[in-house]
C-alpha cells in the first residue's frame, strides 16, 4: 500500500476516537470533530474512519443496527449491544480466548481467519430505569 499523506482532519478523528469507550458511529465522530474543524464534511469523516479501519488502526463493528460503530481497541474482544438504548461497549470475558484457537483452523471445510463476538441484552444504565425490564 502506498504511503498515506498526513491529514490533520484524520488525526483529529483518530484522536477523538481514542478518547471514547462507547464505540461511536461516524455521525457522532463528525459531530465532535466539527468543534475543531467546522468545515469538515460527514463524507470526510466516513472516508477517514474507513481508511483507519482498513489500515488496522481502529476496528469497525457492525452490530445489526445498520450503522458502523468504531472502536480504538483493535485487540480481539467481545462487545455488548444494549437492545434498549443501542449502546455498544466492550465485554470483558474469556470467550474470545477459546475462539482464538479456531483461527487458522479448517472447520467443516472452511478456513477460519477471524471472529467477532456480539452479546445482546440490557445494559446496566437501562436496567436501572424504572420502566426497564429486569
């Protein structure tokens, strides 16, 4: 891959993402980065997030809501998706360690090259609301 030209806007996108643990969407990143770059376009934010994900500097997470979420932590780990508020967070569990053993293995005739683990449920914040299911 050819050398990527430095971009202040891309650095701002990455810097913002590194401060987050809530796996924001491109729209959330765009909203935050506009404080520093008022003329930045949503398309520029999308392109920079996609480039950073393609370079392996951030992770793109698809949780089934039709939106890409972005994670600065590229190490293998599980994610939790709240079915009430839609929030996405890291889930600290050993389940990924067991799945790592399958990487590079042939299972049912298919070569496993990676995995993504998503858990769904109700987050602690939503569980604390009076009208929330237990």
